[in-house]
C-alpha cells in the first residue's frame, strides 16, 4: 500500500511520471486492487492504456458506474459524419457592361464573317455576269470611281476593292470617301459594317453618277454595294 499512497501523493504534487512508476509498482503488488487500476487510468499515456485500466476496474467491480461510463465512451463506434457535399459554385453574375461587351464582340465577329460572305457572293455574281477575261487587272484605266460611306453611325468597318483589284479593309469614322480610276471589266465592291448604333449608307459612283446605294439602320448592320465596269 505504500506505493499506492506514495503514488497518490506524487500525483497530487504534480509529479506525474513519478506517480506512474509508483502506481505500476503497486499494480504488480496488488493486481486485483480496483483503486490501483483507477489511478493507473489517471496516468495512462494513451487511449489503449486507459481502456485496459478501465476494463480491469469494471471486471473487478461491475458496480463502478463511472468506470463503466468512461469505458463505454472509449469503446463506442465513432459517430458517422454526414458525407461531404460538393459545394455548388454560385454562378457569377456578369455585369451588364461585361455582357454588352461580350455581345458586341460576338456581333462584330459575326458581322465580319457575314461581310466577307457578302463580298464573295458579290464577286461570284460579278464574275458570272462578266467575260472570262474580266478577272484580270484592266490594262486601260479611264473610268473614275468613287466609294462613299456616310450616315449617323460613329464608325464603320469598311471592306472594298481598290484600283488594282485587291481587297482592303479599314475601320474609321464617317464619312469615308475613296476615289480612283479603273478600266473596263473592273469589279467594284463596297461593304460597310456599323460598329454601333446609327445608320450607314454605301454608294458607288462611276464617272460622277451614283450607280449603287444601300442603307442599314440596325446596330452592327451591313450595307453592301457592288457593280462591274463595262
């Protein structure tokens, strides 16, 4: 009993390691002493040692409700936690300005594709209506041509055929005027895409006479003019 009492005194004095050694010595002396196992529980180093000590206490004294309650807590299966739910990332609200920018970019890309398609269609139509030699650069240049883009729109993307039969493209404010001379058989094409709101009108003039005109009043709309010099 000296080891048990000395161990209790050491434990109360804060000397845990010394108390543990004394309780182990007491347990070897009295392995069936309920109190020794109770104090060994107090100085156990891990849960396994605590469980073994509590089991011994309950085995020696089944009426020890406190030891039984502690043992049940250690032996109880871990509570099943609810499965983690994958958080649903809230859809970010795109600011109206950003939406407008995205829509404008889409419209511009679509309009560019349409303008290219229109130019190709015009070229095919002109080619079908002209002779087989009309696709060559004219040798004689004497016909005066004037391209005009006007309207209330602030700017336009303009695609046109120049005096050598090459295609050029510019984006600028209105009005737009381009003058040059070509020979017979030259293909003429002028396409203007509105870069925002307002109206756009395209015109082709041959020798001072307006031959073709087209107007668009829609946002990002396209005005198309085409002809051939005979």
